[in-house]
C-alpha cells in the first residue's frame, strides 16, 4: 500500500503547479472574489488519522456539499416519505435547470440539484421557524465535525439571496404543485444560509466520516444513520453528486462524492477514508476542476475506487 502522507504531499505539489484551474462561480458575487490559486485536501482514515496538504485549513463556503447533510437530516425526520417529494435519478441537466420540473409536475429529479435540495430544506423547515431549522442543520454539522466553531458566512448568504433569481423561480414553480409547503421566502432563506456554511477541508472530511464507515463514526462509536441508509446516501452521491458531470466523476474517480460551486468536493472511500478537497475554480458543469483531478490521482495511487483498484 502506498504511503498516504507521501501521496498527499505529491498531489498538493502537483496541483500547485497546474495552470488549468477552472473559473470561480462569478454569478454569486462573494464567491467571485475568492482567489482561484488555492488548493486544499484532507483525508481521514479509519483510525482517525488526518493527512492534509495545501490550503487545508482555509475556510470556504461549502455550498451544495451541505445537501448531503440536509438529505441525511430529512431522511431521519421523514424516512422514505421524503421520496414522494423528490426523486433519486440523475438529472442530466444543469443544477439549476427548470426544464425537468415542467415535465415532471414540479417533482425534482434528485435531492442534489438545486430544486431537490430546496424541497429537502422545505421538509426540514416544516413545523419550525426558519431560525430553528437552520440552527438544527448547523448543529448537526458541528456535531459530525466535532467542532462547535463552524459558522455561516453571512456575507455569502446575503450575496446568494440578492442574486438567487433562478432558485426563487424553482421554488415558486414547485410551490404551484404543492411540493413546497412553507412560505417560499422562509424555505429559500434556510436554503441560502445552509449553502453558506463555512468549513475547511479537515472539518468537512471529519463531517463525512460516517458515510465512509456504514453510518458510524469510528472514533466515537456513535451511529449517525443505519448502515443501509449510509449505503443509499452514498449511492445517490455516486450517481447524482456532480450534476450532469456525475458520470464523468464516477468514470474518473470511482467514489461517491458531492461537489459545491464554492469549489469543495466531499468524497467517500467506503471502509477506508473520508476525503475533502477544495479548489475554487470550476469546470463547465459547476464542479471543482482541480478537486476532481486531485481525487482521480488519489484513487489511482491508493487503489480506492469502488470499482476495484
């Protein structure tokens, strides 16, 4: 087995030298200000050993990576009833597309595209005030990462709210079909804020550990979800976690993963490790370009693909 420390050092050095860095998400003004010449990676193995490289301690907006954790919460609240409001199939369309909603009577294709995550957020909000629902999401992430210092970047949340016209359209369209039950402004407020949660690579990798170990945090012994639910969340991450780039990510990396337009990717090597990478430059599908390249290097060198070494 290759030495993980050496592999991470090599990958961080290689990513620092690359000129093909993608483009930051300039349609969200606060994200447009992020320096694209950054790269971080953190890997936490089954023994809890943390290996990092590059800008692994720099906080960033996790954006759509938060959808993994809101999905987990929503399944805990509603179980399989959730699937009456959102599907489990790949979209094959951009993450903010309204086309499929028109064809499919307002039911989003999966919980990781924007419409699906808004529907999931609406379920979490039901019966709560927006501040309470958002607090529950934030506390869940703090609990998983074992770090109470994780916060929401209010500037990013405000920036998303000012420019989130497409998301507003998606939410109103779903509201017309009864998929959204709460006031649209309340649901979108919670959605924009949980996407604006700020974490670093180490914190994000820690938060994702339960998905790498059958729903259980191996350091604490705490069962976050059942093994069956962890496998199913991983399956949706593998097939839907990178929007219409999910097939390419599965082909090249071979791990369940979830990206965000802030440049983060959370990836899961079942039974082996939880991995977080961050590089703000995105590819055409809205996924971190160097993040995907780095994960491809990691899985090749460590033999971690779910499809075999």
